């Protein structure tokens, strides 16, 4: 634009040629042209001023744009910084939210534990109160119980003294009975000892009688009978195992004797007293079957019948 304006100005300000100076019309035209040139100069000056203003405006606008660009860049940088800060803040908030959540869970757990501890404490206090009450009752009753215990001890001591006296007396009696039960085991005196044994049996001195009957059977002297009588002595003395053993030996020696129903019947009852119900029933059946007309056979059958009815 500057070059075009200079070119126009040069053309307008050029000197007229010799031909142009020699023509009158041309002079007039030259005046007109000079006047036009002057106008064009003014216009050009105006255009130059406007161009300068435009250039200055363009420079200002450029400076403004550059300034705006710098401010925009700065704003963009600031915005990016704010964005990073916001992201960091969000991450921090998320972390704090997680922490708050964990703390809330921890608080819930602590509340549960506190409630459980409170319940346990309440139970403990109740038990402690019950224990205190029990201890109080124990303290209240202790004196009475101690007094009663002392009375019991005194009573027991008196009873023990009495038992000691009784034991001493019993020992004396046992020593005396031992002396009485001792007999001279002289085979030549077996008839006398057999008679003595029967007398002791009648007097219910079964242990002494048993010793003599067993000795007589071992000689042997009427072994089947004396084994039986030894069994009877043991039976009435409630020595049921010994009685069964004596009865068995007697029956093996002779099972045709007239006392066999009694032997079998007492054997049955010895087993019953020993809680051996199978053998009890077995021997009752033997007595009832082998000796149905005897008193023992009839009694055994009655017992069997009663037992059947109960079933």
C-alpha cells in the first residue's frame, strides 16, 4: 500500500513537458490538474494518515491480540493448574470419604463391642450381686452350721467311743467264740464231733457247725450228708456261694438221698439271692420236675406258675 501511494504521488507531481507548456489549453488543464493533484495530495495525506492510523491500530490490535494470547495462555495454564488442583482435591476427598467410611465401620464395631461389654458387665454385676448375697447367706448360716457341726462331732465322738466299747466287747466274744469253735480234729472222735455239729446247727451257730460238717466230709465220713449239712449251715449263715459249692459236692456224691428236694430248693434260692435268676429258675424247674410230690417240689411249681402269670 505504501508503494502504490508513492507511485501515485510521483505521477501527480511530475513537471509538464515542453509540448504541454506551449499549449494554452494545456496550461489551463495543468492548473486544473495541479489543483486535482493538490486534492489528490490532500487525499493521499489523508490516506497516509489513515494508513498510519490503521497501521498503528493494527500494531495495537496485534499487541492486544498478543496480550490477550498471553493472558489466554496464562489463563489456560491457571485453568490447568486449577484442574490439577481439583483432581488432587477430589482424590483427597475420595481418600477422606474412604477414611470416613472406615471410621464409621470402626465406630459401629466399637459400638457393638461397647454394647457387648456393657451386657457382660451387667451380667457380671448381677453374678457378683448373687455371689455377695450367697456369701452373706453363708456368713449368716456359718455360725449355726459350725455349732451344728460341733454338736455332730460331739455326737460322733460319743458314738465312736460307744462303738469302741462294743468292738472291744465283740472282740472278747469273738475270742471266746473262737475258743469255743475250735475243736479237736481227732478222726477217732468223729461220732462225737458229728453230734456236736448237729447241736451247734440247732443252736443256729452255723459257722461253727459248718466247720465241723466240712471237716467230717473231708475225712471222709458220710461225705454226701456232711457236705449237705455244711451247705445248709452256710445257706442259713447267708454265705450263698459256699452253700452252692457244698450242695454241688453233696449231689455229685449221692443224688438218691431223701434230702435232695431241700438241697435243690435251697440251691435255687441261693442263686436268687446272688441275683442269678437263670439258675434260680433252672433249679426250681428241676425240683418241680424231679420231686413234684415233695413240699419243695410243690412250692417250686407255685413259684414258677406265679412267675408265668406275671408275664
